[in-house]
């Protein structure tokens, strides 16, 4: 059982064990990914109005890999959907919908990491 308050299905001990890495190493990698993701979200938000779907594809592809590897399924799922839509249908409204889900999951993860004192408070 996990002790999460805001982010469901987040168990750093289980995630690090499944990756066969120490929990502190997992935490460092996760914090680095979370910080980079803030920039990636801004980049996708800039790319969409400019119809730069190749940029959205590239960013979402990297994010789905990062969060799949880190076992953060809410973020990985939303990134996969963004990537798939950008590749197959170019439906920007649907991409915006999944980007909103991704951003909400990212905010929740950041809140959980702050609660655990792995990220500094803003």
C-alpha cells in the first residue's frame, strides 16, 4: 500500500525496485524529468498554434518514453495519446484535450513530490 495523498499509483519504492535501481537514484531521475517536462509542456503549447506537429510528435514521444520508464502511467498514457494523435490525425483539439490531462497529471505529480520534499516548494 502506498502513502500517496495526491498522486494515485505512485510508489517510488516499487518503481525503483522494478527498475532495479536504488530509490534515491530513481528520485533524482524523476525530479530531473519533472523539471524538464515543464519546459516540454511550454514547447508543445507554443508548437500547437504554429501547426508544428512534428515538434509535438518529437516532444510527446520523448515524454511517453520517459514516463513509461519511470512507471508513471498517468503521464505516460496522456503522452502516448498526444503522440498517436499528432502522428495519425493531426486533430489539434484532441491534442489540446490530452495535453490538459497531461498537465493536470504533471501538476499532481509535482504536488506529490513537494509533499514528499523531493521538489522544493514554488
